[in-house]
């Protein structure tokens, strides 16, 4: 007896799981993906198994105006258990802003975190060194971890360094209890590190980076207490392309920043010395000569840079495209002329409130360098995002 023909809907319902998974992953629209799981329990299970990323309304990584009006969700250990048992193939998980989440909540990562590649724990104030040890045990495939404002010490970094050997991007900004000891363990244990943020980590001098891998191309050390040996350690790997040491706390580092131009940072493309108020001409000259690939340089509020410094930039920075000189007290007409006559690839000059520059000098700059846009805005942060680097090899 001939079997009755199935209609289109019935045919789809009887497709094998791998075909349904392919259909689910082909859906571009978020609402379509959510509707997929409402069809039946089988389709819901396929949706769960194919989900690769998850974040919550309290997560700071959510982008969009709607997220600003959403109330914070109190994620506890039970919630996280249910989430991880339902979505067992997650590769990206953001718990940022879950301020009440305790260490015990991360216990379940030991069983369901083996596929995780990115974990965001920004402002998870209840997470301590013990919680990070659980992350290390359960998430050996991690390549990105963000611990902004977490209550951790060097012990947490040592735990990650011994277990998460594939780490490439690490955010430790505003973690005041970490020091060079933890950074040494991280940089020596994770030899694929390419980006680290340690801004506002006041106990860091930089010496922990001595002997770091050449894979380290991005370092944000804004408002740290770096020392000369620390600067030398930071550039010791030889691979840096982005360096931010804005707001350098040590007033004694004047000529010492010349260490950046000693040859180990020859590949540097973006450099921020913003608010390094005491950096000297000697340092600027050494960097201008030793870092020929610089395309963007922020020198805003560098008050001690004088004519010889500006002249060296004009003479040596042949690849410079963007230069920030906002509120530099000792940038005068002669210094602006030196920049005008050199820096042949310059396209944007950020300049305002430079009291020693005359209107005539500005008009002459515009006349001779019509290819350069002068912008009055002051840019606080430059360069790529720490976990989305796009440098040419």
C-alpha cells in the first residue's frame, strides 16, 4: 500500500537533527532563532545545543540604548547551574555586572565550561582567587578573559597561567591587588598572549613583563606606577604595536622613556603618552627615531616637549597619520612649522588650547598643509579594542 505524501511542514518536522541544526545556524535574525525553539521540545533542544554565546541584561558588554533601561538581574549559583546545563556548548559567556555571584557559582564550569573561549566577569565583586581557580580547571580552552574591577590577587593569575595556556587577551584594569608577580606568571605561562589591559593597577611597575613573548602586541598600562626597568620589561618581547602609558604616575621618568625607542619597539604603530607631563625632548627624539612605523601618537598635555622634540617628530615620523598635541604648553610657532614641513603622511592634527601658537602660524599650517585636518576635540582613548585587534602581520 502506498504511503500518504507528507506536506511541507510535516516533512521539516521529520528532518534529522543535523539538518535542523544547519537550518538553525543559517538563520540570521535573532527573532527567527528564538521562534525556532518554540516549535516543539525537540527543536528547543536543538536550539539549546547550538547556542554559542550568552549574556544578560546586566552585562556591560551589551550594546544599545534599550540595555540602559533594563533592570539588573541577580544571577546566583542556581541560575548559572540551570543555564550551563541547558546551553552546554557555549563558547562565549558574559556574567559582567552580576555583582552578587559568588565563587561557588563558578563550580559548574568544571563540568560545562570546556568549550568556553571567552569569559567576561567584569565587576563580579563576589568572585575571588578561588573562583578563578575553578575557571582555570573548567575552562582550559579560554582565549579571552575580562576581569575588570574584580577582587583578585596574584594567586588568581598564577592559577590561570598554569591551566589556561591558550589565553590571548586579558583585561585586568582596575584590579588593585595584582602586582608584577602575577603578571610575570601570566606572561611566562601563557606564551600566546597578545593583549593585556592593566590600567589603574597601581601596584604594577612593569618588571613582570621582562622576557614576555613576542606575541604581545597590545598593552594598556594607563595610570600605572611604571618604572624604568618596567618600561624596558614591557618592550622586551619586541612585538608591541600598541602601547598606552598615559598618565604615567612617576614624575621621575623624563629621559627614561627613551627606552621605548631603543630598538625593541621598532614595530610600534600606536603610542599614547597623554598626560605624561614630564616626558622630555630626549625621550621624544629617541622614540621618533626608534619607532619609524608610528601611525598615531598622543602627546596631549606633554608640557615639557619643546622645539627639538617637535622637530624630531617632523623629521623622523614619516608614517605618522594622526598626532595629538592638545594643551601642550611648549608647542610654539617654530614647533608647529617643523610638524608642517615634515610628517608627510599626516592627515589629522588634534590641537586646541596651545597658548604659544599664534593664529598666523595656524593659518600658514592650513595653507601649506591643506591635506591635514585640524580638529579641536581632545581624544581620551586611541587605538583598537583590546580583544578585537586587527593588525597586519
